[in-house]
């Protein structure tokens, strides 16, 4: 009994130490997830009502772009908090987020979601490309203001970071609402390996509040 208590106490201390060490210079949360609410003020967070996951500001992941709130018409009570702000990229053809602290050789699901919400008051949703690093991933053809455009890719990281890049095609200003990174077991999605990524169920166009 006493021994077990002691051991429990030990593993607890180790766990706390582990988290403390992982916390230094890491962009990963305790589940090794990265959840980014683009356009939030630096160092602030939001909570996803469905998953209860904490989304962090995109400030530590990118140096370019301008933050906006979506138009109040679209900021309904049921809309996920991550959709209330966006970061938009009026300058440069290529603007990239860098997701660090990854394990080279590990498999990840990366999700980029854009909900327009007429944030720029132009009533003109753009079309832009999304690249993973230097590789073409998807074309975000945003066709309505209140639908979230979801791009998903499964990839094996060749180094300790991945870049999600928005590419201006002269068809409107690229913007983004949220980015998710989730580690996957090596054994699933075998077609995603070190030589090729898998653009999955990639081109969904869903109501903003329904995206998990
Ligand atoms: C955000 O937090 C970092 C680290 O604690 C700090 O260096 C930085 O000044 C903060 N930025 C703002 C805008 O508060
Ligand atoms: C975009 O470029 C223009 C002209 O160089 C500059 O005035 C503006 O501050 C830039 N905006 C951003 C967000 O970098
Ligand atoms: C974008 O979507 C619209 C409506 O579905 C379609 O007519 C148009 O060809 C698409 N544009 C591109 C560049 O994919
Ligand atoms: C990755 O998967 C593809 C298709 O399944 C296969 O042709 C390729 O050889 C694999 N690459 C490696 C490094 O296993």
C-alpha cells in the first residue's frame, strides 16, 4: 500500500517534470497537438466548445499578415470561436506558417480551415492555393461567406517542422481561420510515407459551426 503510494507519487513527479520540459520551446500541447486560432491577439487563447481543446494565437507561428474579425452578421452564437478572427495576407505571393517541435519521420494530419465571413467588407470570397512546404496541397475556392473551407493532408515530416503556405493567385487576398496538427500512428494511412503525402477527404465545404 505504502509502496504503491510512493510509486504513484514518483510517477506523478516525473510526469510533471516531463510536461515542464516539453513546455520549454515547444509548440505542442500535452497531447502533442498544435491548435492555432489565426488572427487572435498575441498570447491569447480560445477554447473549442466541442472538443474543449485550447487554441493558441498564431502570433508565434508567423511574422506576416494582418488580423481581422469577421463581419458581425456572420459571428453567430453557435459559430466556433476559432472562426471569429482571421489572418489575411495582402502582401507577398507566399506567406507561410511554421509548425515546429515535430518529430522527424512521424506522421501527421494537418488541417487548414478558412471561413470568409466578409472580414474585409468586400463581399468577395477569394481563391488561393495552399502548399505544404514547397508542394501543392489544395486550391481553396471559397464560394460563400458562411462556409468553412477545409483542407486536410496526411504527411510524414521529413524534419522537425512543417510549413503551411498560402499562395496568392491574383484572385483575392488569401486568409485563414485555423490550423490543426495531429500526430498519427505510423501504421495508419500507409499511402502517406516519406515520399508522398495523402491529400485526404480534402475538399470539404461545410457549415462553419459543424467543423470539428
Ligand atoms: C507573449 O509572451 C511572450 C513569452 O511570455 C513574451 O515574450 C511576449 O512579450 C508576449 N507578447 C505580448 C504581445 O504580450
Ligand atoms: C504591405 O505593403 C505595403 C507597401 O509596401 C505596406 O505599406 C504595408 O504596410 C504592408 N502591409 C503588411 C501587412 O505588411
Ligand atoms: C471556383 O468554384 C466556382 C463555383 O463552383 C467555379 O465556377 C470556378 O471554376 C472555381 N474556380 C477555380 C479556380 O477552381
Ligand atoms: C510510399 O508509398 C508509395 C505508394 O504506396 C510507394 O510507391 C513508395 O515506394 C512508398 N515510399 C516509401 C519510402 O516507402
